[in-house]
C-alpha cells in the first residue's frame, strides 16, 4: 500500500502537480460474499458462497481545500504460492 502511495505521488509530480498522499486499507477477509448456484444445478439446490476479496483499497482525490473530486475503490484477492503459476 505504501508503494501505491509513492507511485501516485511520483506520477502526480511528473505532471507538475504537488500532492500530499495518504493511504488506508480495510481488511475485508470473508466479506463481502458472492452467492451463486453452480452450472448444471437447480436454483432450488443449496447455493454456494465465495468471498470476493481480502482487502478493500479506497482512493479519494481531494482538492487543496479538501473538497472531494473523485473516489475509486478496488477489491484485492490475494493468494500466495511457491511458484507464480502454481497455486
């Protein structure tokens, strides 16, 4: 997350825009949940749930006087494996 803040600040500086960048994240492991019925099963059978993400990352753009200009959010699902293509 710190690397993201530095990258945002660097890109703004490259555009000639000075900025104060603060980042925060919210751990959302286990929630929110997506509910679905697997293909080939009837909707009357038990539905399956799956978490959507581990982390919610919010980016808020404000003007110098603190007025909100834009907000964006990203859900991040992470897995760790011994090799990049093996999970």
